[in-house]
C-alpha cells in the first residue's frame, strides 16, 4: 500500500511569513494526525482528525496555526505568522482505527524559520 | 504530569550483541504502547504495538514487553546489525477520560560493524 505522502520536504521562511504543509494519508485511514518534532525530542501532537472532524487540538497554538481536512482525506496545516521557535519537523500520520492500530508516518516537512 | 521516559538516551554496541531499550511511563491508565524506529531525515516506522492486556509482542529479532504495574516497557533486539542503527521511540496511549498519546524522546542506537 502507498504510504503517507507529505509535501514539501523542506521549507525555509523568514519569521512573520506564512507557510502551508500538505498531507495525503493512507487510503481508507479515517484518523489523521499532525505532529511537531523538535530536534532531540519526541513528536508532540498538534491536532487529530477523525474523518473531517477535529478530535483533539488542545496543543495547537490557535493564534497562529490552523489545520483542515476537507472531505475527510487530504489535510493541510498552516502557520501564519511563523516564529523562530516553529523551526521543527512537521509529521503527518494516519491510522485505520483511533488508538488501537499502528500509526503510519510520512517523512515529514523540515521547517526552518530565520 | 504524564511523562514517557526512555533510557538510555544513546547507546553504542558492537554488531551481534543482544540489547534492551527501556521505556517508562508515569500513568498506569495505559491503553497500549507502540515502539517506533526513526532513521535520520525520515518519519517514524511502526515496529510493534502491544496492548495493555498483553505482556509481550514479537516480530523477527524484536521483542517488546509491557508491565503495567511497574510502568515499564522494554524493546529487546537480538543479534544486532549495523542496519539496526536508528533512533527508537516508544509512545504510550493513555486513557484518562479521553485518549492521549505521549512519545518518549527516543534512544539513539549505533551498531558498530
């Protein structure tokens, strides 16, 4: 089966600019996650979707981050305006069942904010 | 505060050695625990998912155990190979009224040929 697709792979922007990341989960996976991974740390959940509804966005900085999953398939994560501390790898993951099946990750987008 | 801790942070072993990676969690309300492998510049690859009702899971040279009462999971790698060099992360799915997944920071493993 095709894996989780993410684009772009790398992005360099200046602070206060905006950026968007795209994710296409594994076909048929209802649950989609966006994680932020800072170098040397484990991934931190930003937002979780079940189909096109938000299950958990408690750790999403809503003043600058937004995400959507229209039609319950692809998803986009946007940052506007970006801060230096947003430099990280943004990982998308999907699973067939919430919490009871393996998470499948994409290769991530490495964001550098200068 | 719910935490997941992985010890050691880094490990270097000669090829062929059997090794154990440790993962501890502070909340006994664990639903399941997943072990991942992460290669440099890549996403995470799922290795094993162990349910709270299970004591261990095996896949090839990998064996994961889970002890809810002590809040620990171990990943055993038999006959290590240079290709096993990567960062290994554990993630605990906890249920305390709602589900929450917490990742450890990982153990960076280097297997010397």
